[in-house]
């Protein structure tokens, strides 16, 4: 799953401009994608770039992130 904004309540911020979307949180909880890439949140040394919730690996890809993905099948 790839989106510009983060999910609501995880790796987002409380202000209206940087608050994530509840619909993305629902999608992740319901469909359980392997990865969720988002941007919009410019991270500093106190914020995390990688996380995991509901079994989905969450990556804040603001700036640049390089990953190798393997596909099943």
C-alpha cells in the first residue's frame, strides 16, 4: 500500500496538516498489506522512519528510501 499521508494515530502528528487518515488505518487493519509506504511527515532525529502495526511494515519514505522487495509467486 502506498499513500502520500500516514495512517491516523501511528507515525503521524496531532496537528491538522500532518494528521493521518482513519481510512488508511482501516485499510491496513482489514487487508493487512505486507508494506505501507507513506510520506508527508518530514522526520527529524526524534521520529521513526520504520515501524510495524497490525503485522504491516510501515515505512516513512520522505526524502529517499531504498529497499529490495521479494515477490511470492
